[in-house]
């Protein structure tokens, strides 16, 4: 159970407070309701590049990191296709420094040319390090445009290509800031050894004077239902053949989300899971096999991916995956198996409450979903799922005509 | 009017409280250290075994035993073990480090009595079935092939091998080492290493007298002792070494440089940690400021010092654009040279002091982290005075002392320099 108090400032900024007196630390987490899905298709990777620029100094504070480190704090951020999330952890008695820093960069950045120059290079190196210079690193750069034809999920957060990052201009940066970085598009969570009254005072002092800005109204082109099987083959300098299968599934707010999460657990959570036992151990077709969901806000993907044992034909491996998926469509999952994945989820939720930062991030995310209190209903939602639900969604999801399959083959494999 | 240019007042971290463990012995003498917290209804139990009987011709024995230990006992198959553990929402994890093999159980308190017997069965009756071993060998060899395509991983392997040679710390694992694994040898290693006389238990979470009795009833008896020889290695400093593996298609090069240093037991260790922080141990470090934030050569660069039981070493690691690899190396050496010749300004040093104290406070997030802090000192043969001294050193070390440490340990003329990619 993660308790919290909640209030909204006059400029529209939502603030949540989680009091936890067991720690001497505090966390300030701020979620901006903007991700790669909000980008211009010709300027992709921008939300993430922008995240880097948020550390390049703000209007009144030339250096973001240094004053924070000076008070014993640390920070980081991440960008996804849906959101951009910034967080600070520091000794609770120095919490005001976090308010000072975070509010100033919401007020306005310094928009330094030097910072833009440097971060274009840094992000280009990040692109290389994570996507281009790793075996299989570019899979998502291939799989997304195969699975999505219209929706902005067709590109990854790093962007479609290096040139989009290299061509970013200061005008782009300023326009993006104005459009997305204001109190109405943000959720602030303060957690740890703090009191709500004190947080309220600090929020009013540092954040309330920031102009409300314009509310961003998202209007994304949605994907049309997929009615044809899609398949693509790529060859690369990798040692093993691999297969990636993507199926469309509903977005995070759909009531079936919990059933999908459990479905992926049944297939691939841990050494008792179906794919691991059937395909890796019994049939020995794969040396690695996984299933997971993308958990995105708009309709997402259910992914099955594996690396093949040398000498196994990719068609054989694919057929074996399908056999496991078909089984879920025709046979009900037993009570024992369903209880097993539910117990695991329940346990994970209890363990996740041991981390202050996790709690703060979760509160912000669930508030974005509509209500932070949803976080405390998670276990109940998972427990509601029945075997019949699993069978129903398996039937709705695992169809050739709504699948996108990527063969990622070694170059020698002609 | 709010003055946004004025930083708020702040305080340096004053008190850092460590939760110290309570020590009890199982009936067979196995020490159990408990760090208690009643916050959540859960517990973590770590069974920690020293790595023993090092045999350089069979370098994978301990690793393979660690990974395969839950792959079948004389009662339960691999699948049955996993199903039971998962059914109770528990987590059974194994970890192999250079010095130890850990078996860790995470469980909600309500399921402790159900999962402990399974762990007991695994720790005392594991069988390492041949078919499971065959699958392991096949899959690990495939994983190795993928890893050898990753420049950063290759740079780690080469660096460790250059420093530590044919020991558990440095042996360069190759496919044929997997082919050489034999079931009988694994069983022998298992019986030897996973024995009560080679075991320390560290418990963290809600764990009361009844929990201890339960633990004792399972692990305090019916567990055979063994004869073990703890791994012992000694290392001497090397001359300057260069390892360069060219990868013609590389977009980035992985750089890893460094050399042997001291471990936690040595009086210089805390000071060296501070020096390391200045150089490359945090986001505002000199290497990050220069090579990422000024030059944009990399997504990240860092330095570290590592404390093993029988050695310590320091390193600087990064992946940089292949076209700027030489320039990046020049800048790294330049930053080290500055630390050896120029005193750190008081302003920077104070920032680092505060940062490190905040970081230490933040690293004690929950009962598990308190247990980890205990393990750091206990297995180095130290007590909580170590942390008192560490905090004192962070607060009081002088720029002159850091300069002296830089000249003692950052001797680049004897560094090992590994580059994988293009120069």
C-alpha cells in the first residue's frame, strides 16, 4: 500500500506527496506527459534529445548537476514512447534544492547553443552504442515500422535515423519546450522523509509562479486494424539466427491489460514458464526465448522473441512458437498455473514497495493514467483475471493476419 | 520576490545510521547474521559460499554449479523446482562472483515454511542431470558467441585477463571450456563447496525467532561437511601492456584502462574512492565533464575501483566514436596527469565530499541495502569502524593527500590499455 496526499496548484500542476519516515532520503519525481509518440515524423528522437538538453542549464541556474551534487543529491531521467520522467534523490533535509532546480527548468531553459551541439553528439554516440554497434541492437528500429504503419509508435525513442538528431535546431528546441514543458502537462511527486504541509509550501513557493502555459491536446493518428500477416527478413553480422514476432494488443488502460500481462508471464516468466520449458529445454530449438508486452498507453505490442539453436530452421522454430500460442487458444490455463503467475505478481508488487524511487515513479505514472490510487488496486485487478479471459485474449491476439514477424539472420544464412 | 538565482540553504549529511546484524549460530555452527526490519512482510535469505578448489583447467566448475544448482535433485526435476518456487511467489536466485557463490531466496513471510524445504533439497541433493548440463553447454556457447560481438564485453574480458591471468579473476573463458564440463566434476565441486563449513547465511527483512528455528530445523542438521581449500591468488604489478583488437566495422571503440590497486582492507582504499569519484565516479566527474559534456565523444565514461578478496584494481571505461578513439585516450591521460600535478580546488573537493555522503546515505535505502553494507565489511574481515573511518575520510581528506594518492596509484606508465574497435 503506497499512501499519498494530492493537491493541484493554481497553474494546473498536480502534486502528490508520499510520506515515508523510515528513510532519511527524499525523492522529487516529475513526469512530463510527452514522449516520442508526440514527435514530428520528420524530426524523430526529439523528445529524448530534449531530455538531454534539460540538463544543459536553465534560465537562472547555469549548471543543473553541480548544485545538486553539492547538497548530496543525484538525478537522472528517461524518455519512452509515452512519457519523459525526471527524478532527483537527495537527503530529505535538502529537499528545497530539488524544488529550486526543477522549477527553474520548468520556467525556462537557458537554450545554450553549446549544450545543443554537445548533446547532439552525445545522443549520436548513444544511438551507436545502444542500437548500431551491438549485435541485434537495431531490432526495434526494424520491428516498429513493421508493426505500426500510421501510429507514431512506428519509430523508437532514439529516433528513426541519426540525421534527425544531427539536424535538430534551436528553434525546434524552443518550440518543443513551449508546447510540452509547462505545469499543465506535468505531474510532480515528492516522497520520502517529508511532510505534506512542507511540500505544499515549497511547491507554492517554487512552482506556483510558473505560468500555466497551454495545455497540449494530443491527437495522434491511430493505427488501422491489421488484416495481413507481415514478414520481413534482415541479415546482419550476428552469430545466431533470431526471430521476433509482434502482435497487436490494447493499450495500458484497457481492462484486459492485466490478462495480457499474466499471459506473457505464463509464456515466459522464469524457469517454470511454458516457452522456456517447451522450446528451450524439451525441444531445444532456442537458446533464449522470451515473451513480453510493451505496456504502452496507446495500443501496444505483445512480443515473442528468441535466438535459435544453430542448425535449427527458422520455419521450424516459428512453427513451434505458434504451436504454443495455439495451445493457449484452445486449452484453458489450469487453476494452478494461473494462481502461480498471480502469486508471483502479488509478490513482485510487495517487493517493489521497498524502493522509494520506484514508489514515487509509480505514483506519477498512475496519476497520468487517471488516478494514482489505481496503483493500490493493481493486485486486485490481477486477481480478477480468469482462465477464460486468458483464452479469449489469446484468440483475439494470436492470429497470423495480425502478426508481424521479423527474421533476423546471420549473413552466412543464405 | 523570489530570487531564483540564489540557491537554497543546505546541510552536509551529519548522521548515517547503519543497522548492524544480530549473529546467531545454527545447530551445526553455520553463522546466521540477521538485519531485521518489520516494515514489509518479506524476507531475503542469502546462503553464501566461498569459491574453493580453484583448478585452472576447469575454470567453469563453480560458475556452472552455481547456474545449474536448481536443475534437479533426487526428488524434484528442474521444472518442478521452478514451479514450486514460483507458485509461492518466491524468487530463487543464484549469483557467481569472483570470490563467492550466492544462493538467494526472496519470499513473503507467509510462504517461508513452504519454500525453505525446496531450498534445502536444492542445496543438499542437487544432481546436475546430464541432459540439463548438455542444454546449458549448448546455450552458454551460443551466448558467448553473441557476447564476443560486443566490444565492451570483450574489453572487460581482455582487461581482466591482462591483470589477473589464469586465475578465477582473469581466466578468459572460451567455448572449449564449456565442452570440458563434466557431470561428475560438478557433483564433486557441489559436495565440496556447498557445505555447512563453507557457508555463511545473511538474512534481511522480517525474520523473528520462529523464522530462525525454522531455518535451523532445515539447515542446522542433515547437511554433510566437506574438506575445502579456499581459493588463494597473488598478483604482482605488470609493466605497461597494450591490448588492441581491431574490429573493422566498429562504429565505436570500447576502451578500458587501469591497473592493480588495493582493496577495502588497505588504509588507502577510502581515499582512493574519493579520488576515483573526482576522476570518473559520478556524473559531474572530470572525465564526464571533459569527454562527454564538453567534447561529446561518448554517451558515458566512468572510472571505478574494485575490491576483491585477494586483489584490488582501478579502471576507466568508455565506448567512444571510432573516429575519436585516439583523441579520447589523450584526454583520459590528460585528466589523470592533472590529478597527479595539480591540487584539487576546495570548491570541487567539498562538492565531492557532500555528494559522496549523500550517496552513502541514499545507498542505505532499505533493509537489503543494510545487509549489503554488512557483507562488504564482513567478508573483507572488517567491522563497522570501517564505515566510521570512511565517513571521516570523506569529510576531512585534503587536496595534498589526494595528490599523493594520485601519484601512488594513477601511475599510467604501468597501466594496461585495452582498445576493442578502431584506433
